[in-house]
C-alpha cells in the first residue's frame, strides 16, 4: 500500500487538507493530523484500544521525543486507506 493511495482517497474531501506532522507529509481534518507517512510507514491517530489491537497484530506504538503517544500507531503493512478512513472518522468526531 502507498501513501499516494491515501492522498488520492482524501483528495477533495471536505475539511481535509495536506500538511505536515512531525516534519512528515500528512493529512489533517479540521486542522488536526489524522494520518502521516513517517519513514515509509503509515502513522494514524486512533482510540487507544484500537491502537493496542493494531500493535498486537504487528504494528507498533508511535514515539515522539522518547515518549509513546497512546493514540498513535505505526503500521507498515495492511490496508492503509481503510486505516486512514478510520483515523479520519475518529479525529473528525473530536478526538
């Protein structure tokens, strides 16, 4: 899966714009990052419980400044578009 497919999926989506997060290309909804590409892997913001599920399935927690961010997960494989859609819904709902 490529981040290009994620960008294509959200092109023209109301309230969604491209931006950066942690100096990486990403997508924002209502000015809040919900998905980004970091070192060739997808990073998404999701509820803690969902992040834990994805970590158990082979993802890993996202770390920034030596600290683990509980509502962020790094996913190397999988359906990036579906995960970005999930993250978009979570953040758009006011996460």
